[in-house]
C-alpha cells in the first residue's frame, strides 16, 4: 500500500509540473497581442485567429492523442507533445506574417498542447489513483496548472519588457522543453486486460449513446468560449477602458492564483457532492460575475475583483467534467473520451477567441461577446443539471 501511494504521489507531482509549464505558458499568450499587432500593423483579428486556430487544432487532435495514451501509455505522447510545443514557440518568435503566426502559434502549439494538457495528463492521474481519491487528485493536478498560470504571467511580461516579444517567446520555448525530462515521472502504462475489454469503437458507441456524455460536451463548449475570450481579449479590453496595461496582466495573474483554490475546491467537493450539480452552480455563478463586471464602472478595483471571482470559477469545471466522464464510463478509455468532450471545449475556445477579434474590428467594442458569454453560462447550467452520475450498465455488471 505504501509503495502504491509513493508511486501515485510521484505520478501526481510529475503531472502537476507538466500542467504548470504547459498551461502557464499558454495563459500568457494574450500579452503578445498588442506588441505583435503594433509591430506588423495587424488588426486584432489576425492574432485572435491564430490563437483560435490553436484551440481548434488542440481540440481536434485531443481524441487521437488521448486514444494513443490510453492504448500505449502517456509518456511517449507527452514527450512528442512537449517537443512540438517548444518548436512552435520558437517559430512563433520568428513569425512575421499572418501565415507563419498561424502555423506556429496555431498548428504546432495546438498539437503540442493536445499531448501535454488536461485530457492526457488527467487520464494518467485517473489511472494512478483509486476511485475514491480520483476527483481530489484531478483537482490537485488542475490546481498546479493554475499555479503555473499565476506564476508565469509576471515572468512573461518581464521577458517581453526586457527582451522584446520575439526573444521572450524563444526563452519560453526553452522553458517548455523541460517537459521532456519530466516525462520520466509519469509511470503510466495501459491497464492490464481482464477478459474481454472494450475496443475503441465499442467505447465510442457506448459513450455516444449516452445523453449525459453529450450534455457534458455541450456544457464544456461554453467553458472554452468564455476562458479563451477573456484570456486573449481582457488585457486589451481594459486598455480600451483607459486602465494601464499592467492592470490586465495583474488580472490574468489573479485569475491564475484564485484558480488554484477553485480547482482544488472543485476536486474536493466533487468527491462529496454531485459533480453535474456543482457544474450547474459554477456556470450560474459565472453569469453573475460577468454581469456584475459589465454593470459596474470598470476601475482597477472592479477589474481585480473580477479576476479573483472569475479565477475561482476558471478551470473548476475541468476536474468535475473529467471526473464525471470517469464515473460514467470508467478509466480505461478516459483520455480518449475526455478528449472528445474537450474537443467541444476547444470549439468554444476557437469561437470565443476569434469572434472576440472579429466583433471588435467590426464594431470597435467587445460588448456583444460579453453578452453572449452571459447567455451561454445560463445554457451550460441548464445542460449540466439533468446529467446523472451513475456508471453505465457495463460497469455496474462488472461490480456485481
């Protein structure tokens, strides 16, 4: 028993460090929008499209990287993802056209993120921990990713001010390359076969015939729309409101800081309460927080309070959503099934990031997207409410 917990703790630590690097660097991409757009004379839509493409590619690749991790173990998938992520950052630092930005920040980093982020890494955590500790473990790993978001933002801003945006990206590429040696901490192997096991087509057929799977997926679409719109466009929005550029950086850092507590709390609560009902509550609270932010005058104080409140709700959806998928369908195909649900998150991310730039360039304002974000919160709350956290008949039969 002691040996099992020692191994699980090592896996959890490695997973946490990889998520901190992967998500910490990604969280600061919005800081590169103003300097890159100003240097090349781009509208905000160019950078917004590249980041939106990144999220779309990430989502499209995620079910495949997840399936590979489920079948062959996560180590090789994470290693290849780390290499592609680092190379993408290096080429993003050399980008000088919309095409080169889309290939580097969009294609390469998007594929890299699919191998180094939630679906694959939380699949590792899910297989390493017993069922009663799984939600908490996912919450801890997600909280580590949040800490990376908090810690990396001031460093990224400092690098841009010290070295310029191009050299800052090269340094970040070297930092992300540390994921490669961290792979050795992931003692992840495919689960041993116990008689007849589901193949991929059977697992997909089972999930696709379950209404809860689709309700979770469409709810997660809303999460992606909101977090990428805010992460990419909030710094520029606050500058438009005549606040210093440092306020936007501080708000994103506060989101990362309070996200640590939010994801940990969500993981802890998910082991004690209905995860779908918690998701409903989270999305309703997001609608309230965004609505108050728009209704109140935009000041440094209101921006900081928004960052704290939104941060607590930021990625709290992740351990709850992945934990529900694990409860419904088991952990053997968790990375793949979680990857499919995450694809919907990334479709929302694509639209949130891209439409933010399109609407701003067309109207000179983000007001319409903020309003859409509130309506989508209410929709996601309604979608998650009917999900019932009961294992499918196959799992119930195997226990019996």
